């Protein structure tokens, strides 16, 4: 895949091979309401399957697995955040500024303690 991400209707879909710090992409992320680390090359299939494994399509295991640090601090309009298969880093206070976040999904490998990392996410459904 040539591009690292695809943007459609306020959503950034990072392709399955994407695995680099998000701080380098803040300019594109700060205007989006959704971020999805896709387990599929095709963002349409990602939407259709809700990024979950479906044997009808080639599932790629998204490789993103970098610490989040404070990369989300400017993303106060973010409403949906979906991590891909391999993400497994402690959250700490990295999500504190995401006060509009309604949906948060972790991939198969995530097994970190949440402690108080979700305390400010009062909109979560």
C-alpha cells in the first residue's frame, strides 16, 4: 500500500502496515472526529466489518504499537478511536483531553491495566 492512511468523512484510517509515532501526523489528526488503525487494506471493508476479523476478507493485523504519550492532547473533537490488532502500550494520561470520545476499542493484543486512564472520558458509551 502506497499511503500510510486514508481520510474519508472526518475519519483517518491508518493502513495495517502503519507503525510509527503519531506525533508526526498531528496536523492531519487534529481535524478528524475518528481514528481507526485498520486491520484491512481497504477502508470500506474496515467499516463493513467494524475492523473485526471476518473470514470473507483478508485480515492484516494492524502493526501500530507505539506509546501514545501526549499525542492526543490537541484532538478534543475526537469521538471514535479504534486501535488495531497489535497495540499494547500503557495509556497513562494519554486520553485525558479526549472529552468528546464516545467509542474506544482495543485490538486483540491489548492487555494493559486501565487504572484511571479513562476517568475523563465521560462521553464513553
